[in-house]
């Protein structure tokens, strides 16, 4: 039974803050957030990268004395959420992907859709599906875009599983490894998360700069 204090903490959760999400919902929250971020267009703003890395840190018990997660259940929840969400997004895209995207007024979401379509065209299905996992927003919209553009279901499933496992398990284990090797990691938690967020945005920034350079050369 939930206490009033616990219920209050859940209602006050900051969905943009990885630590707040983990404190309120634990391992289960990781699976739900990754499913929403990779499977539902409305989840494009969720902090998947920093959530995975922070969760891995918290499995060591050194990052926060009041919160510790178990590694094995976390890895399972992360993988299931990431893989199931991606497959759900693909199926939604096959049925109503472009219609759902057209209803959205988010410029960021539409930009992500354009980048996702460019990735599929430039790199081919396999490479694009794997690379998209590491680019915020793009990993949300590429799945329904793949469905809407007719990417074969078998091809999508195989490569989204490979990319999803590398992304979800890899980032979680990276956080766990850092938390296990660096004493008093809690002193550096916020800077570390900030670095992860910045690094996760680098592919998108590089792609924007490349597109601008290509546009100037075409003039």
C-alpha cells in the first residue's frame, strides 16, 4: 500500500530528470520510459540516454545512499522496454505513421522525422536503424517512419534488436562500470549526466553541420 509521502513523490516526479524518474518508479520506470520514448511519438522528449546511464550508476550503490537498483532486473527492463517500444513504433507507422506525424505541431518532432528519413535514404535500412538508437528524437521517429516507408518487417526487427541491445545494455553497463571504478561518484553525478546528454546530441549536431555544408556547396 502506498503511503501519502510515497504517492506525493510519484506525483511530483520530473519526467525530464533521470534521477527523479528512478527515485519514483525504479526499474519498472526504466522499461516504461524506454517503451514510450522509442514506441510513441509523444515520448520524444524523454531522457533515455541519461536514464540508462544513471540507472547503471545506481546499481553500484555508490551514487546515492538512498537509492540502489539491481543490475539484472534493470538490464531486462531496459532491453524489453527498448525492443518492445521500437517494434510498437514500427507497427504504428505501418498503419498510421504519417497521419499521426501530420497531427503533431512539434517542430522538433518534424525535424527528427526528416532526419530519420534522411538516415534511411543515406545509410540503408540496417545501418540507419542501428545508428538512430543513439540520436535523441530520431530514435523516436525512425521506427514509425520505417513502418510508413515500407521497410521489410524482418529487416527492421533484426536490426532494431541489435541496435536496441547495444544501446540499452551498453549504456547501462557503462554507467555501472563507472560507478564501480570511481569512488564517491555521487559528487560528480550531475556533471557526468550532463556529459552523457551532450555526447548523445553530438551525432545530431554533426548531421546538421554536414547538411548545412552540403547545402552551401550545392549553391
